């Protein structure tokens, strides 16, 4: 009760080592929520403008929607980075361990567990939307990543999107949130990452992946979260395309996902004591998740992303298949 009574006067050390009370922290978190809103709006608006204007150049390559997306996300990242031009954070913990092939395989298998979890969560969502007669073709196509015959799409989905998403969510927003606690930062970078996709079928897999990518970035550094993100997108697109006409590939990939799920369960059980101790420390020393969910700007973000996701559900079937 005493803490609740005097919450406005409680102090907390921010990312630069300065003391902040909770009112200042709320303003800081509101600024982060506003930054996400501006980033998403910038990407969407610029992409639409470029799709409309670049065909006027009569250059075929610039008329492609994925090239327009490449340009829009790069410009939007530069704008976002300029909002926090002097944001720095002393990264916690001892010197980062070396990244090995075994490290890569370890996290790659955890990615498969995340995909499995996301798929399980999506089953009731797909069932509900199908019963309501809503169109999921657009959401499913976006989740698959597109066709292997579309070179601009491959360039964007395999290379540009993972790079820019890591720079934004495990770069800029990581620096914003890390000093408030590891689990706080893990949750919100993953939540922002999943929310940004504006796709009901991608939210759960993206959130799970975002959590894993955070811990890769936190333990080894940003280049390695980028590497794993590249690899995951490449595998997902190749498998999603090849498995459409091959039950063999479907079976092999299904077994691979199942192996990843069992590996993920084994990993969690093996490290449960460490996770519990780590969480207890974080619980006592990190900012509460409740503080951020009290941000009105965060709820503006949520409503906007959900609205964008809902739009795709009402796209005509033939348009959604384009």
C-alpha cells in the first residue's frame, strides 16, 4: 500500500544511468509506443505512395511492390533511428561468449519449437475465422512468404525484412528497453515485433520467434540474431513452397518441427531451475509489465495493428490470392 501511495516518487535507473521516477518512466515508455506507431504508419504510407508513384518512372523493377517495400522500410528505419539519435546502453552481463555451429543449431531447433507452438495456437483462430466466413487467403499467403519464382519477393523476405526487423526490434527497441530488465525487454521487443506484422496468423509465431531472437541478441549480439532470422525465413519460404505439391516434404518438415518441439521441452526442463532463479531476480529488479500496459499510446498501437489485420479478412478471395 505504501508503494502504491508513493509510486510517483519511486526512482529507477534508466539506460543512461540517470535516476527517473515512474512518471518519467511512463513518458519514456509512451515515447517508445509512439515510435512504433510512427514506424508502422511510415512503412504503410510510404509503401502505398511508392506503389502509386514509382510506376510513373517506367522502370519495371521499381514498379514491383516488394521493391517499394524495401525502400519504405529502409526510409522508415532511418526516420525511427533519428528519433533516438543518442540512445546508448551499456549492455549487461559479462563478456559475450563465442557463437559456434552448435549455438546455431541449438537456436535453430528452438525456432522450430516456436513455429510448432505458433501453429498450435493458430488452429482455433483458423477454425473460428473459417466458421465466421472470413477470408484467410491473404493472411495465409503473407505467412507463407510468397513464391520462389518472385525474385524481388525473395530479396525482400529473406534478406531485407530480417535485417531491418532486427535493426529495429533487437537494435533500437532493445536499447530502449534492456535497462528495465531482461524479461521486460524480451516481452516487449517480441510483442512489438509480433504486433508490427498486423496478421492474426503471424502473431503467435512471430512473438515466440521474437522471444528467442531477443535472447540470441542479448547473449551473442545483434549480428547473430540477424543470421538466425535470415536462416529461418529462408527455410520457411523454401519449405512452404515445396511442400504444397509434395507430401514427402510435408512429412519431413513436420518431423523436423516435432523434433524441435521435443528439443524445446527438453531445454526448458533442463534449465527450469536457472529460469526460476533468473525470473525471481528479474521480478525484484525489473520494471513491471503492468506499467507499459497502462500506456494509452500502446493501446493505440494495438487497436491500429488489429484494425490492419482485420482489413485483410475482408479482402475478396480473388484479391487475396494475388
